């Protein structure tokens, strides 16, 4: 079997959960040939057991600047995508014909699903939102563009994750439990990489404008990027992590407090590991509400809006004092793996063959 697995380059949460799903899928179906189509950096996929990687699909993703969404640039990009969608589709159809996949999976780019329909290839979408919904929520006057994108999804089946709006443009929809953004973390794998004392893991690609990054005296700030996210961070590069046989999830498991922005990948790890966190909120992205609604009910986190943020030090200290809540159990990876396997024959309604874990659906 050959799977062409598209992963959005909007943030790294899409990549994190699909990298984990590929890991779980490989444990059960090791002989499947997996080609990832994504513009997420190459280093991100190191050790992910994919067979090959190709460029991602054009998609109506948002444009970010200084750690927030640039509304003007995003509107322009959405219009550009809609105006050029016909030529983009022809290119995607041709690529799929060349690669000859048995199944197309997309998180959650719309063009691959439409192209799969043209090519009569079964297609699955995996996500907690779709781009037609994002366009309509962000720009209510762009109804025509939202409808165009919604139509692109219609051929496929949506494996709909939690922390999502009640919306699906797909031909059929199957609810799936929480899909983690990484493997179960093991703090012992990274003990030798970390300094002694309390650890604040700075899980940010960049420090948002106006944020003064500082930590209490008994804390060390740690980042995990090719280059340090900030001068005060002790940076563990992804290569160093991989060479130690560890994953980012192991850093999450080992840290005392996370400093991050709400995104599906990191929120899923906070929930499944019961971690304490300081969340920088207030981005203009509609998904955030659904992530925060869950966090407010289930996690020992402090939510900080931009208007109240002066320095992170006091918030990190306060988060460390919070009483941790129980870890959330989930089997989204196993459920999704079974659904992917049952979709190989082109069934429009894949069957769930394992019960949901009932503590978080």
C-alpha cells in the first residue's frame, strides 16, 4: 500500500500530530510506503520513518508576523489561493497520477482531497478545523472563497478530532478521540541533556512582540529549535535530541512548566501528560477558543492575554505552584490507524473497530 500524506505547514501542530500518527500506524503496518507532502522543515521529520518527502500543497493558510496573524496579508493570501485554485488543482492532480498512491491523507489542506476525487483515489482529512471554516470566521465577507474551499473537501471522509467546531464540509465525518502531538513522554531520556533544577520549556517558534521573556531565579529556560528562540534559553537542537534517542515529548514530560501559545499539538501534550503551563493567548485565530475552552476545564494552566503581559517570570512562578490535574487518557492514534486501514478499499464510511477511551472524546 502507498499513502500520500499531506501535512499543512501552518504552525507545527499539524506536523506534530501526523508525525505521531505515522509512528503509531507504522507499528501496526510497517510495510506501507508513506510519502509525506509538506513544507514543514526537513529536520522536523528526522527519525519519523517516512519513506520520502516532497513539497507541500498550496493551501489557504494564515500569514503570521511577530508571533501573531497579519490580517491584511492573510486576506490577500486567501484571495490569491482562490484566484489560482484551478491551476493549483491541475498540478496536484498530475502529481497524484505520477506518485500513484492508494490513499490520500490530508491534515488539513483542501486541494489534495479535491485532486484525489478527480483521480478516484480514496481520501481522508484529519483535523480539528477546516480552512473553509477559518476563512468564514475570520472574514465573513469572503463567503464565495469559503464555499470554494468547502467544495474541495467534499470527496473525502473527515476524521474529526476534539477541540473543534461543529462543522464539516466533507462528504462523511467520523469523530475520533484526542490525537496526541507526540509519543508518550519519558523524562529519563533527556535527563542528561537538561540542567539541574526547575525547567521552563519555551515551546515557541519565536517570542511574540511585546513579551519580555524571563524566568524565576531557580528556573532554567530551555528551547528546542535549530537555533535558540531567545538569548536566555539553553537550546537543545532537534539533532541533539534525536542523537540521544529522545523526542520533543520527552522534554515536555521532563519540564516543570511550559511557556507556549495554544495550538493543538502542544495542548494535546499538556492534556495527556497533565503538565502545568503558561499560555500566551489573544491570537486572531478562530481555533484558539476551542482549545482554551478545553484547557480551562482540564488543565493546571495560566492563561495570559497580551494586554496583561509584562514579564513571564511571575506567571511561571505561579504556574509552578498550581496543583497538577490527572493526565487525560486517549487512543486517537489507534482509532485513526484502524480507520486509515479500513479506507484502503475506498469505503466512504470507514468503521471504528475499537471503543473510544471515555475520559476525553
